[in-house]
């Protein structure tokens, strides 16, 4: 993926965090579902007319199926990217780690980098596992003792590639 494509995608993800934009995306998905339902009904009606009518109706169903697929993909992408930090969109999930502690997984919506934050256990610091497959990075670092500051540091690393 080229840099300009990533910037455009990131701008879209950031914009899609706005509740108004999310409502527009949901409305677009609903319209696509309704159009597809109408196309399916047209095929059913065309079966009673002729094979030629079925062929015409099937072309309509193919285009509405493609539009529905695009709308579903767009809605899923907007739903996945839940946080915006310093102008970059992230998917943030919580998971139970091997120690039983709650971990925070921060993934870029446009880059391959991931940071997994672990709460302080043996040390007073948050720990992050930083993974960047394209750069061959997989390391653990200690961040600050403050959860919010550590989260922002992890987001910065995911967006930029350095702490």
C-alpha cells in the first residue's frame, strides 16, 4: 500500500469515528440491504415471466450484491476502528493475558503495527509488546506507571514506529 493510500484510509477512519458519519454509514448499509431485497424479489417475479427476464433480473441482483458487500465492509471497518489518538485511527480491544490480567491490544487501522499493553505486575510500570512485521520488530518495553500515558505512548509507537 502506498503512503497516499494509507493517509487517505487513515483520514477516512478518523472521520468515521464521528457519530454523524457512523449514522450515515449505517443508513447506507440499510439502503444497500433494502435494494438487494428488492432485487431478490425481482428475480422471483421474473421466474414467472421468462428466462430472458430472469437474466435481466440477475444482472440487477449482482450489482446490488456488490453494493451490499461494499457497504458491509465499510460498516465493519468503521466499527473496528474505535479510537483516534493524535490524528491516527486505532482498533483497541481488551483481552485476558496469560497471567490472567486484562491486556489492551492497540492496532493501527492502516499499518501492520500492534502494541499489547500489560498492567504493572512485578514492576510498577506498564509493559508493552511492540510488533511490526514489516520492520521485523518484536520487543518488550517498559512504559510509564500511568495507564493513560502508557496508552498514548503505545499509540504513538504504533502510528510512528518509535517511542
